[in-house]
């Protein structure tokens, strides 16, 4: 069978970030197939900087409880600096997807307690039965993180192809020192993000919206005829 561009485009279009999971675990062999596909992405010098700390079952629940506790009492201190600001079109897009989410879950504009409650769902991993913490060697700097970004995207797409829903979460990486301690991840690795994954709860309101994308013409600055 030849894989065609429409097949690939359908896969990309079908993926969305999942913020409401069913509790059912993903079988180990399916997780291995997801990682087995994601590892095919390119990386500078083929360094393949990604390492994944992956929780299942009771270990996910234990982590969820500890992370929630850290989020309620600790101070954010991510290994990777957060964006300094979102301005212009980036701010517009950020606002638009935030409003879509809050609208979907019934949080009214200006309801700060409601939006904070929804934000805290990040630290419950949206109920996912698994979380993959992605880290990169500090020595490889931003390019290591860039390579890992490709891995994260590929993970979510490979998962989608196997009927597994997922969401990349920078929020999970907010508490760097806690995560290093909790999972015994050495300090010479940067913790980049989490990927919570499992089977989607199709009736969960947080899964009931789709984000928009800029048109190709807004993305490409063409030079010469193509
Ligand atoms: C690196 C990265 C970090 C993200 N962090 C979070 C997060 O902490 N919490 C969250 O709800 N969504 C997070 N997202 C999901 C984005 O909000 C989502 O990908 C974007 O709005 C586009 O929507 P879609 O994935 O449904 O197409 C993250 C996505 C990426 C790629």
C-alpha cells in the first residue's frame, strides 16, 4: 500500500489536543509502536536527544497527586524559560484558543476562578492514564529542544494513527526541580514538556472545539517562481 498525501493530511487534521481522557490504559505494545514511529524524526547530527520518562497505572496517579500538590504550593521554575511575551498575531491566536477552550467548558469571559480551575486540570493530566516527560541534554541547548519538538509532534501523530489521544503540556514542565527530584532525572538534562495520553473521552466538553490555522500565504514568504 502506498501512503498518499491525502492519508497523511487526514491524519494531521484528525489530531487535536485532548483535555479529557477515559481512564483505560494503553497497552504496552501500542506505546512501544508510538515511540517506535516518533523516533524516526530527524535531528541535528542524528543526536536523537529525546529521552522519555513514562508513567502508567498507579504510577501516573501517584505522579498526578504529587504534581497537583506542587502546583498548589510551589513556585513555577521551568528548565526552559517560558516565552517572555505573546504580542500581535501571536497574542491574538493565544487568546482565541483560550476563549475556545473556556467557551467549550462553560467558563464565562472574566470568570477568573473558573479559568484558574480549568488551568489546574493540566496538573491532573486531564485524567490521562499515562504521561511522558520529555527531556533533552542541556549541552545541546535550543537545538536539542528543537529536535525534541519534532519528536513530540511525531509522538502525537503516531498516537493518533493508533487511536490514542494526547496533549503536549508545557504546564507539566513548570516545576523543574520537583520533576528532577521526583523522577531522578539528572540535572544535565532539560525537562521540556509532558505528553499526557490515553483514549479520548469523546463526550468531554473540553474536547469539543478545534483550533484554527493561518493560511499558507500567511506563512510563506516566496522568493522566485514555484
Ligand atoms: C510544546 C507544547 C506545549 C503545550 N502546552 C500546553 C499546556 O501546558 N496546556 C494545554 O492545555 N495545552 C498545551 N499545548 C496544546 C496547545 O494549546 C495546542 O496544541 C494548540 O492550541 C493547537 O491546538 P490542537 O493541538 O488541538 O491542534 C501545548 C502544545 C505544545 C506543542
